[in-house]
C-alpha cells in the first residue's frame, strides 16, 4: 500500500533528543540516523532543551522523564503552555511501569511514550508515526488556508456581479427611486444574485434569483446567469419573457437536482405600475399610498426555473403609485432559525415590516435587516439578499 507521506518528507524533520545520559543520547541519535533521519539535535537537560526551542524550532522532541533539575514532566508542561511551541509532538521515554505514573505522561501533554530500555524498532516506528501525523496536519492546514484564500477571492469576484454603487446611484438619479440593498453569502460561496437596469426614462427593471443550495456549484450558476444576461438581448421590459429565457438556458446547464427561484419586475413610473413574473420566489412585500394597513404579499407562485422548458410564466400587474415600496428578499430571511429554533416565516416578516413602515418606508429594509442579524443564529445557513425600491411622494 502506498504511504500517504513519503519518507523523504520525514527525513529532514528536526528531531530534538533530550536526555541527561550521554550514552542514551548517542544511542537514540545513532538509531535514528541509521533509519534515515538527517536533522538530529541533542540537549543534555530540560533547561537546555527549553533554551533551544526558539532557535531550533524542532518538529519532534524525544524527551526523558527522569532528569536532574527541570525534569521531563515540567519541560512538557512548559511546552504545552507556550503559544509558539505548544503543537510540537513529544515522545516520552520512560522506565516507569506503574499505570498511574504512565498516565501522568499523557496528562502533561505527551503524544506517545516508549519504554526503557530502548527498543530500536519501537523507537523508529513511533518516531515515524508522530512525524507522519505532523506532516499530514501541516498539509491539511495548508490546504485549508489555500481554500480559504481561493474562496475569499471568489467571493470578491462574485460580489462584482452585483449592481455597483455607481450603477444604483445613476438609476436613483434618473428615476427618483430610493434603492436599498444587502447581499451576503453564507460561510461558503453564494447562490444569490440580483440585478438592475434603467430601461428607459420611465421604467426600471430588476430581478432577484436564488439558486438551490450554496457553495461553489451555486456560485458557478450565478456566473452562468450573469453571462447569459450580459450576452443575450433580453427584453427587460417584459418580465415573463426574461424568466422564459432564463428558464430555457438553465434547464440546459443545471443538473437534475438543481433549480432556482426567480422574481423579475419592471417599475413603470409613467403608468404607476409594477409588472412582474415569478418562478416560486419568496412572497414579495408591496405597499402603496403610505398606508401601513395596505401592505401585502404579492402572489409569487410558479415553477422554479431550471426544471422544465415547457412551463408558461405570466406577467402580473399591480399598482405602484407615488409613496409606494416593493421589498424582495431571498428565503434566508424567513427560513433562518433564532436561538429558540424559530423562524420568522411570512407572518413574522409581515408584522415587522408593518411596524417599521410606520416611521417611513425607508426604515423597512435597514430595521428588518438589523433585527434579523441580531436574532438569527450565526453563521446564517444560507445566502441573504434583500432589496427595496421606494417611490417617494
């Protein structure tokens, strides 16, 4: 069977042999040298070993217990209390036979022990095992660090797909709308994406999509969709046709267990309307004329995109006069548990939005988001996107 760690990776590891008996130091060093280890160092006392730690930074310590002055137990305790050296594997050599005394070896932080008199084969085998474990741990940490760095870079790239602050500001200036938004991927990469476009002088289009799951696969799907939207001549003014185009594309590229919810809408300032098409998106909140009691959920039923191409999506039209708002969000907002295991769901979200709307529609998104982030258990289990469009008086 092929070894996970090659011996060449072990041969240059720094091994510190600590023993007050010169003959034993020489014996251990000779045995390990014949076994192929090249980087061998010795210390004749516990104090000497502690002095060498910073300079040598050993990969493994072979430590005698019974020594004059600072004994092996105390050396082990001090190493384990050190922030810099606490993780060094320690192999104790001892002639103790009593179970309680041998147990104390592990209580002070030793990784393993070998009995005196030294058995050469046992010594070499235990040294190899400790160094193999050390190398594997280092490889795992290096892999995790690399993955975290790559995921961090991917998050930055993914966030660049979202509407920029300048884009949002331009649309606000051209339309008179107030646009508030929040996007946060889960602990991994995200499957949420939202987009925005000034269609003409009177119309603003937007969408929010949430791919099933989260992580690398979901993030790749957001890249696919972003490419489709940028490279296709979509008619942003016709939501159902945009949803049909997205559905047709995703059914070709998504695996059978993947899908996405999608809400696509157009705000028409000249007609005082909001036209939308939905593919099983979370219920969207809308309010008009500044009346808190009139805040309601839009019907967002429909088949998620990416499942079948034959499904027919429909445009629906609702009033969107001055002093109105529309609030869209991904399902993390209503499906993330708090400390008691409870989720807001639609009823809880509605009550909060009605409460915050009393002080003005501009308060809905920031106050809802603030309360959610305070009450939900972190890390949030899914990606979180919230977007609000407010039409002033």
